[in-house]
C-alpha cells in the first residue's frame, strides 16, 4: 500500500555507547510498519571517511554486506533486507566519504563557482539530497534513516545537523526521531540508572533534535516509576518510553516493541492511518527458533572467527535454515590458522555434523581450511564452501585426488605449478582496490540433473558475488575426469559458479554468497538443504553409535 501522501521520515539515533543495536532497531521498526501494509525502506548513514567498508578489515568493521547492484556496505543493511524482505541499492547506504567525494567533485567542476564550500550548507545539503534520493525511484510511505555512531561524536555532527534541517523542512507530522539509549543496571547498588539517558538526550537537544520516542536498552524490566522519571527529564510522553530489553533472538524484538505499542505510536506521531499488523508469520518463526525439535552442530572454519560479526549473514542464514528444518544449529567456531597443528583435527571434525568454509582474503589459515575439507570429503561429512570455500575445495581436490602436487591459487602462491584458482582476466588490469572486484548480482545456469539444480528446483539463478579469483578453466578437464562435477556456470563470462561431488552425500561449493539473500521465512535453499543434510548425517551417526553401544553391552 502507498499512502498517496507525502513520504514520512524516521531518524534513528543512538546515545551513551555504540553497539546498542540501532541496525536491529531500525529493521524492527521497518518490519512493524511493513506488517501494517506500508511501503518502507531503510537507509544507513555511516560517519566514517571511507567510501565504503570494502577495503576495511573484518576486525575493524565486521562483515561487508553486498547489494544486488554491487554496492559494498555496512552489515546493518543485511538486517534491513532480512527483516523487511526488500532489496536495497547504493542509495540506501551513505558514508562521509561518499558525501565529501561528491561535494569536492562538484567544486572541481565549478558547480560552486564563486562560493566558499562549507560544511553548512554544502555538506548538509548533499546529505539531505541523499536522504530524499532513495525515494526518487520508488515512492515509499516511510523512509527510516539510521545515523551511525553515537550522539556527540564529532564525525557524526554533519549528519545530525542535516537531520535537524530535514525535520524542520519536512514539517510537523512528517518526521520523527527515535533515540536508542542505554539504561544500565548497577549490580552493586541494585539500581537502574537513568542519568546516562538524560545526558544523551541533553546532547541531542543541544544539537537541535528533540526525541519523540526513547528506546531504552536494558537488561532489567523498567518499573513504571523509572519510565515516568525518564519521560519527565527527557521531555517525552510516558508511553513513548519503550523498553528495549535483551531478547533470546533478534527476531523477537519487533514483537517485544509491538507489545508496548511502538508501531501504533509511530503511526500516530506521523499522522498515518492505524492498521492492524500481521505478525503471525513472525510469531511462528520465533516459536520455532526458541523451541526446535532437533539440533545439529556445524563448524565454521574461518580466519576471522574471533569476531563473529565477520560472518553475520552466515550465522543468520543458519537461523533461517534451522527454522525450516525445525532444528537448532549450534555453531562450532574453528580458527583456520590453528586447525591441523594440534593433532586434534579428526577428533574435532568427528564431533560435528557439517563443515562450512566461508569467504575471505589472503593466505593466512588456508592450509587449515584445506585440511578440514579433506577430512570432510573423506569422512563423508556434509560440506558447504562459499567463495574462498569453493576455491579451497578445488585446491584440495586437485592435490589429493587429481595428484596435482603443489596445486594452489595464485592469490597465495604466484609460482604454483598448478594454478587451479587464478585471477580473473579483467582483474589483471586493475590496480585500485576499492569497489573493483566482481560485485553484485550475476546469473548462472545450473547443470542438468545436478545436485545444485535439485536444490534450487530451477535452471537459472541469480546470486551476489564479491571476489577477484576464479576456478581456472584450463584445469576443468582434469578435475571433472577425476569426479568433480560443475554444478553451475556463468555462460556470459564462462566462469564456474558451483561445484559438487556426486559420490559424496552433500559436498557443494559456490563462488557466490548465498547468505546475502536469506530472509525471515525464506531461508536460502543452499543453507536449507545443507542443514537438512547435516541433520540426516547426525541421525545416521547417532544410530550407528547406538548400535555400537548395544553390541558392546551384549558382548559384556
């Protein structure tokens, strides 16, 4: 439904400390509004000067989320897409770097000839232009704008000032501010403290923004007295003080907010018709997340495992796939750099029901990943390789099955005698790093009667990519003759997109990133079937162990 009236805007800001969950909050608000029939999109404004996070370390920034159009962006856009089930574009993510790059480019072209270019109005005008631009192609009822960082951060000031101006220009009833803040519980005194929230709101008001709704992150339930105190000192209505308490799963957060009337409060403040939300699908989804019938353990063998946010979309895809299999997926994190060095490799792998090798860059931990794949292949443990995971699987197969000793990727060994993974031809002419990989959605044709085609249930697919290196087609005859099957090919570029082993119960690798398209209630088919295979393996392993135990007891 589109209202046919002026688009409404919601600015989501954060206070006290970073990491309170503005991205989940924005996504949850989006879900509540979409469940009421409104057409919604969400933007993220990141104050860092990088153009995008594509060249940043995962330890600095977490996962780089890639959109259909190839935009590399903040992981919060993954939350947005997963919650509201809408494809975002480059218009949905703005950084300080993008803003200044545009303004400086205009200055060099002479667009501001005669003027002194300043933060106000030129930088703030460009931010406001970007706030409105997301609505140009699709007329949305509501645009949610999350401002990254914490109120008071110097780098975020232009975004807050632009939001202040935008709200003034949009007029009453067309714009509101939701401020996410911390209300800590002090164990030593047994008290909830409201002072951090008061100071956060004070800072926001000094900037010129008056919060309409306060979402209070807390580990303890807020008493009525605490709510009234916050409302009084922060100048908001008592019913606009919403408890944002810790939840067992992030997917329960929209339900927690709606139980406190947040959805209706927002539509009232924005002078929108009040519609009854349809939350049945989410309620059923959350119930399955919290009370699954089965459980499996899947290992993620990666090089950034100390920061789980580096694999955020993969983790959430396992939640989605687990729900569709009525199964809790317990993740066992394996540091690839250490795997195989302590003599516990096979023992560790024997404790899991599936192995996933995720994407990554650089040679650190590669040999550990290859060793883990070898064990999974030989012991018939369900295996799923994503991007670098596929490449490592090809290297392992070339070395240990095809007999190509020293086979490798030219990313890791320029002098390898068997470069089974090599730089794409067009990539060899590129010297700059930012935004130059094979990025975004590309189509592929699935091989007839392949496991890939069975999983997808169709012949053509479109998936998102982020890489420079590919399977070297020169070695395909050797690999396929030895039993490796090509599951999907991009015919336009003549590139391998998927591999599989027909003689293995479930051994699949893909060059793309399927985790980027998994959604609430729409698990990606590759993750869904991988978890299904892991569950089958778990049951088989349990039955075998039970028979062995029974035989031993009878012998005794």
